[in-house]
């Protein structure tokens, strides 16, 4: 379905064309018409399928139809996101899609001074994008009122559950009118999320684009088995000598992300680390450097990486396997986005093999073992450029420092 087949306000249509939106993704095809009918939506679609536009397009359309955006005294739309990175990604999309309108928006997240955010709220906004913690804090200070909210969006609801935000969300929603439209999106639908959805939604239309907790078909998945102390050398082997390919490398621990970033820089590979202990300015700088290809490798923990949307990201490497299988789905969803191809590589130690078993059970497929006869290793290089041989990596014991 083309966006031209949907009757939209000229301002929205113009912005969609300018941003290169032509054919709607499956989640957009199903969610936008339903939302425009004022129905609640329960959407299950893996990351990278276009969920942000799936709720932003109908919300902008409905605000413009109401003709109430000339007065910005009340918040009309609340969009809740689990991390500041995802919140900022939604802000970017909101800005680009509302550029030809008078609709105002603001974002709230922690880790920075609240005063600039409060000043923007006082100037009046139509759409508020927020992480639950900072929003609840400002509400407790009497600085935010949600009494006029007509549209509520919960994005990445499963991640909010993982991060312990469900109690905050329930308390926030008590301050929103019951007579509202709710759009609820999640990459997975565990029982706790379904229970929350049923308490928030009224006769929702359920949209399930892919089976729960499956991985994108266009993402090729490989696993290398390695002893823990050999992982740094194997990572170097995978990265090879290709200077242009950008890669996200996932670790479990913050200190490992920092050590791995320093190690890669020492080996001549540009890298930055991003995790919860970094300041907001440090995280934003690292993201901007990575997005503009000034940094080749972004080493990230799970909480920091959720919401990162990088165009043409070809590879994701799991330096450490995640503790929960669902997190694997979110990690590899950073690549293979919006129909493009991608590659996900996991480095699995002996201790992590039980985690690999759980991942394969969840995604209902066996991940290809790389580096065996008949199945050459997947190297992050272009034709004609040769990385270190895998056997060399086995012999070369490189320690992180």
C-alpha cells in the first residue's frame, strides 16, 4: 500500500514525501487506517518495522482534523518510551513529519537539567514524548498536567516492563482521562504485557505483523564458539581491515563496554562506548559520531542501545550473549531494518551455551555455526580485503585492559 492511497492532510503528505516514505510497511498498512477510525490498537511487531510512523501519522492527521493546534495550552498527546535514545528517535520523527504544521512537541527524559524541558512545556505543546521516570518526577512537582490528553501511545512496552517502569506507567495513566484513544506497541507479548494491555485498552484491534519473539527473516544469523579469553582476538578477526562498515557490538556489562572500546581504539579501530553510566551529552555525542560514520564501532549495553535507529547498519555482534532470550531479538533488530538485509553474529563461550539454547528455542530456529568446513566464516569486509585468519585469532591471546 502506498501512502498516496491514504487520505491525509496535505502537510502530512508533503512531509512523508520529503522523508522518502512511499510504500507503507505492514505495520503501517494495518495500524494507520485503524487508528484513524479512533480505535485502540494493540500492535505486536519487531523492532525496525516502522512502528513510529504507524502511530505518528494518524496522530498528526487527527490533530490537524480537529483544528485545535493553534492553541498549545494543553498536552493532547502523550507518547511514553522506555529510554532517552528511543524518546529522541521519536522526537526526530515527530519533527520531520510535522515540519509543515504548527504542531508543537517536547521531550522529557532524565540525566539532564529539567529547567529547559520545563520552559518548553510552559510555552505550550501538543505532543509530549517522555520517559516514565522524568515525567512522573515533573508531575509530582506539579509541572505537568495530563488532564487534556486525548491520545496515549506506549512504545516498546515490553522494554518498559524489563526496566521496571510498569508501576510508574500505571500511576501516570491514572492522571489521563479514561475517554482517550490508546495505541499500544510492543516487540514481544509476554503474559505481563498482555495483562497490562487489557487494563489500558478498550476493545482494541490486535495487529500482529510477525509471530511473537521471532527475528527478521532478512537478518542472517551466525554463531562462533570461543573461549572467553579469546573473544577479543576473534572480534578483531571479524572486524578485519574494512574501514567503512559500521557495527554495533553488544556487551552485558558497562565496564566491559568501556574496556572493549579502549581495546578497539588501541588496535586502530574507531570506537565509542554507550551505556547507562555515560552522561546524556556523552551518549548523544557517541550516537551522532556513529550515525555520521565518524566512528566505526559502537559498543553498547542493552539499556542504552534500545531505540537506536541507524540507517544501513549491516552488522550486529553479540560479544556477550544476553541473559534473556528476548533481548537477543531486540539486539539483532538493530540491523535488517525496514526490509533491508543484515547480519547478526554471536560469540558464544562454553559458559554461555545454555543461553544459546534458550535463544534458539525462542526464535524457533537453529543459528548457523560459522567457521566449520563448508561454511566459511562471515567476515565484515568487502570483496578483495582479507581480515585475520580465524586460526590466527585462536592463537593470538589478546587481553582487554
